[in-house]
């Protein structure tokens, strides 16, 4: 078992979740409250939650599977932010900041998954 709070990827995902909750969700249109906003919320916190859940598994293979799920959520978020950018719910500047964070988390997850599947110990 790993201490997820010591994992840089979890820290980054947690900060990203806070950013989305504080900066993005409050500016979403009310008509999206039970649709797109809720989907963004779920996909965003799914990233650190999957890291946490996977960190409690006994094998690297099992942990990597949860990291795969977290990676899938980053792809979901990636598209959701393209959509809300194109719907003009957020500015290009906000989109670029969010997209940068998502890409960093994706890269960290991919590297960690490769490490775990290579038989390494963290």
C-alpha cells in the first residue's frame, strides 16, 4: 500500500480538482447545473479518487488499472473543456490554463502507469 498523499500525481490532481471547483463550476450557466456541470464535477474528482483507491491495492497491476481509470477521466475532462470553451462558457485564457493542468496530469499518469507495469516499486 502506498501513501497517496505523497504521490505528486495525486497532489496535482487534487489541486486541479480544487481549481475546477473554485474557478470553473461557479461560472457555469445555471441551465447546465444538472448536465454538463455535474459531469465535469464527477470526472474531475474521479481522477484523484481513482489514484486514492488504487493506492490501497496490493499489487502494481491493480494500482495501474485504477490509474488507467484516472487517465480515462482526464480524457473526459479534456473534451468537456473543449466543449465549454466552444460554447463560450469559459475564456480561451481559462481554457488554456485548465488544459495545461490536464496535460500535466495525463503525462504524470502515463509515466506512473509505465513505471508500475515495468515492475518498479514506488
